[in-house]
């Protein structure tokens, strides 16, 4: 395939023409898991300070209150709801991951189309098709430029996510092929977000803004606002300007038979994916050890080098810093079996018992260890030594999170925000997505009273 | 200066700390010219189809109607008004130019702060200071990465403009240094817009969106939404991710003594700046020739090579294409003395008389000719030949547009949109900016009845 293929136009044609029945059952089922996982994360993150601050600004400008902010009392216009829900769903670093690109796919796409669906009488089946189309579009575009694009410093969840939001919203709005091509172009020319923002509120702003901007791209295109029809592949378009790699077969190859949307994975732990093997292993050890956890003299981790590069913080001071400390994460998993958001609070990081164990954890990088694996050796005060190898962390494609685990993750996040009864109703509605006659009814269940 | 200097923070401190009285009188005077020129362009572009289509989408989502859309009946929330006014002011390619970077400075900045000023009781003097701060910030950031950034394919008016809009809006909102640093960071991580969009509606979307996004960055920062404090200079920040050149002395050097805002220029003609010398020269010839224009056998232009590269279209079919045809532009200037938007309509381009003369225009590239210059030789049917050399086109820094010419440009654009009386009131109010007690009063004058 040459660079001059009509990449943008062909992708737009596919996104418009696809029927829900063209999507294999397994892919649709994965789409439902993607939705339920995202919904739980959006509720779970809704009471975060980042969301408070975004809402303080957004409330000044919101249009007609037609869309629910998940896990809050606010109703906003669709675009602002998309922004805020996108922030909520990513702010705990607990959402989903397309492992080939490190895109967190649902944030930009689901946030956009759930907000847009309200009041438009969209069925669950149509919503699910749009969700899958959006995820497919963003992950394929991500594949075409990854890793060069990411390595240069782009936060790919934002930069590729905006295309997914545009395509999915465009489906719901019934765009023509021409309009969908424009929507992808208007999305492209808003593609933005730096990895420099990691560790700040702007990290979760990226999927939120991608949702909002992608949705707006679709509405503009519907109104006849035009753009380049070669926004992805032109010499001065997305792939050439924002990446040194451009592989358009990743975008157009096997469209409708290879499903990137089926490769989504769900985080079992509320932190960067590289320390998941260590947490998984330490949780397993805890179950074996019981009270003997108290008698640990030292814990030795052997990990992929990236683990220390990204999460090598020895003495984290805040909950956020705790997410970048494999030592803290291992100690919390051994002591409390916890890798959920409560494992990464300021309180948890400052707990003297956790600190005492954390200080006994050491880690060695080994290029022979896969990113998805870890070797753990625990030595007790009496000199005994046991070891455990994790080949694939829970949540990986080889060991996917079960529906039951997704439920548990959902419930643990949601109950503190909207209570037990509403959590159960919302969770049930999430799993029943495909048979819902009106998706708008789902969001109302996530509201909290003012 | 090393890359590790606190570029973003230092720039934020300057933007917050500057007093209006620190700005030299000549720079303030240039700021007023910048404002008046921008205001006329925003009125002139307001009835363009691009604006109609943007408004069709925007009206669905607008918040409280607190800000006037210039030259229209609509009132929108401040951010959406900033978007639409930014589109209007750029859509005719008739606005202002910082020649060192080809940034069109006023669009992102003035569109943001005029909308935000309404209802906030902002004085003209404070508005002017904010305008100058915003223009200074965007042009300095532009200088730091130009030309590499532009050559890569970024539409610098959008990518640098968002910083200017954030800084100027931040001034009006009274941000602290910390908040201004965040605002620049939130702006940075939204920096976007491809040159691929030239020739489509997205070109003018870029300054509009930069105005809207930059303003939102300031409101978010005021609400405590944080970002990286090194968004411009970090290894994964703006300058490194979006450019191969990073010259931070352009941003921090001689702050407060070297004024990029004083280097703004105003287009006498509604098209790309490279064909301005040819139009200027042909207009001069027309004044000399009178009726003899009818007897021209051929017109030979000798131009900088860029003129043919960018505007070498021999047979334009639409008004927009006419902007990319030095042949059409020369013919219109010789026949009608016109380089205003009316010279670039579909009608003008299809006029048989214009086409007949256009076909007799030829152009030769010569690397010895400055970008700002042209040599013209006219041969008549009787064999006589006259020549004219333009060393610097009107509108250049060497031959700046006079206030009278800015007035004429304003009036020609504004009267067809808001009528003669309103045009005169608005123009007077523009020039009186510095003594206005409330800038909000100015925008009301630009409204048309529904």
C-alpha cells in the first residue's frame, strides 16, 4: 500500500458502512466488557479533585443540561459532559489498555457517545456498534504510528482518541461518507496532548478533550464544515507531521476481519501497567503466606528494565507518587492484597507498616524478563526463602480479567461514590447494554443527588 | 541559555507582572492598529459560509449568551464566541501577519479576550495590555521554533496562537504566576492544526479553536486545574515534540525591551502575502495607465521563486483558487485596482475580461528578487514597453499600511455586513480603544439584527 492510498476516505467509508451484524459475536462481547469496565472507572473517578476543578471551570460555559456527568449531580451539554466523563474515567489510571499501542481506548470514545446518546433515543445495540467502530478506528490509527509517535512524546490516548470519538459520534449522527471523511479531518487537526503532562491533571484532560473535540468534529461535519479529505495520509497530515513511522496497512488492512477492538484489556490495578506483574505475584504470595507476611525479611523482584525506569521511586510521598513506586505497590499487595485506588492514597503511602515493608523490597532489572512477567523471591526472618514466577500478569491478553473480576472492580469503585443500590442497578444495566432500548436511561442511574 | 531554563515559568511571570505603563507608546499604538485591523476583518468575514456552518454546529451547545458574535445576530457563551470570531477574522485571508513567523497574531488573541471582556467591565487600556501580552507570547514562542516547526506541517497561527490566547485571557482573569504557568501548560497540550487544511474551512478553524482553547486553559488554571510547569521546554514538551529547532532566547531574551508585537503588519490584499508585491505594482501601473490598460499585449512578472511555488495556478476556477494565482491577482489589479475580498470571488475569477488579461500575464522566478519585491514589464499592442519595480510591497514593515488605508480596508469590508452607520461607530470605537471604559460596549456595535 502506498502513502497515496485514500486512507482517510477508505476508513470513513468503512466506519459509515459497517452494520452491527458484521461484527463477530466475540468482538461485540468484548465491547460490552469495554463498556462496563469504562463505566465503573468513570463512576470511580468522579469524586476526584481533578474532576471538581474541571467542573468549576466548565459550569461557567455549559449549554443546555442534556447529558449526565457520571457519578455527579451535574447535567451539562453533551460536549462538556463528554469532557468531564473522559477525565473521570482516566483519572485513577485504572481504565482499559490496547496493549499494542498503550491507548486507553474507551475514555475518548465511550465518553463522547454516551453523552451524545442521551435524549437521542439511541439503542444499546447501535451504541455498541458505534463504540466498537470508534475503538477500532483509534487503535488502527494508533498502530500505524506506534511506537515512533509515542516515543516522540505524544500521549497517544489523546492524539489517536480524538479520531475514535469522531468516528463513533459520526455513526450515531448518521453521517454520510463525505461528512465522516470531514469529521476525521476535523478530528485530525485537533490531535494533541503531550506525555510531559503525566503526573498532572492534564493527563486525564487528554482523553476528556479528545472525547469532546472528536464529538464536536462530527457535529461540525454534519453541519457541512469541511476539511482535507487526506488528513491522515497527506504529506502535511497527521501521520507525517506527528510521527516518523507511517504504516497504513495497519489502518486499512483486514478491515472487518482483524479486530483491534477485541484486543482490549482491563486493568486489575490502579496504576501503570508495568508494575501489574509485581502486584499480581505479591497478591498470590499473600494468599499462600497468611500471617507469615509479618515475618518477611526481604523481597527481591526481578523485572523488565522498564519497570524501574517508570516506577523506580523508592520513597513516594503522595498517593500519586505511589503509582510510580514498584516498592510501594509490592508492599501494599503483600500486606493488604490491594492494588485498587485505595492502595494509592496519600494515607496508604504514609502508613508506617507499609513503609517498613516497602523498605525491605529491592528490584533488579533483567532484559531477559518479559514486560508482562516478574520473578519474586521472599526471604523470611528465619532464613527461609520462597520464590514465585509470574509469566503473564492478570489482566493481560493471556490471562484476561474475568467478568467476575470486572464486577468486583466496578463495585469497589462505584459503591463509595453512588452507593450500593445504584451501583448494582448501573452494573446490571451495563452488562445488558446490547438489549437496552435507550442508552440514555443508563446514565441517569449514575447520577448522585446534588 | 540552556534548554533547562525555566522557560514556561519565566514567561508566565513576565505575562503576569507586566504593567500597561511598561509598554512603550509606539508598541501600544501598534496594538491599537492590530485591534482595528482585526475588528474589520472579523466583521468582513462574518457572513462567510464557513461561519454559517460553524454556527449551525455551535448553536446546539452554546452556554449563556454573554458574548456577541461579531457581524452576526448571535450571542453565545464566551468560549464559543471566541471560536466563531476567530474563524470570521481569518476566513478571508485578509488579517494581520507577524512576518518573521507568518503567524496571524490577532485572530487567536483578540477573539479570545474580546469575548471574555464582555460583562466583565474590562477597560480598553487593560484590554490593550492583554492583547499586546498575548501577541508577544505567541510570536516569541513562534520565533523559538520557526521555521522548522512550520516546515514540518504545523499551522503556526493555531499552534502558537493557543499560548497567546491563554496568556491574554489569563491577564484579564488576574491569574497568579502559578496559575499562568498552568494556563500556558494547558494551552501547550492542546496545540494543534495542520497546514494540510489550507484551502478548507479548517484553516480558519485553527485560529478560532486556538482562541477558544487558550481561553479555556486560563479558566481551567484559575479553577486550580494544574499542568506541567515546563510545558514549553521539557524533553516531551511543546518545542521538542513539535519542532526540531528550539531557541529559547527568542522567548526569554530582551523581554520587555524587544517587542515582537510592534512588528505586526496588515494585509492590504485578501490573499497570501507572497503575491502582494505583484498586486501593489499592478495597482500603481493602473493609476499611470488609465485607459491604456485595455491595450496591454502582455505582462511579464519577475518574482521570488516562492510566488510561483505557492501561487502559480494558471487557470483558477473558483474565488478561493484565485488567491493562489498570481496571474489572476495581477489581472484584477490592472483592470479594477482591486485586491480586496471582491477580487477573489467566483464571479471575478470567471469574468471573461479578467481571464483575457490573465492569459497574457507570465511570470518568471528569479532567486535574485526579494520576497517582498517584484519587477513588472508591460508591453502594449503598439509595441511600447514600460517597466516598474516594487522594492517593498505595501503592507510590509518598510512600507506599512497607513491608518487611512486600514480605515479604507475596514470600511470596505464592514459596510456590506453591518451597514454604513454601524461601520463608522465601530471604527471610531476601535481607534478609541485605549480610552474605552468598558470594552464590552464595542462588540455590541458589531451586532446585526436577527
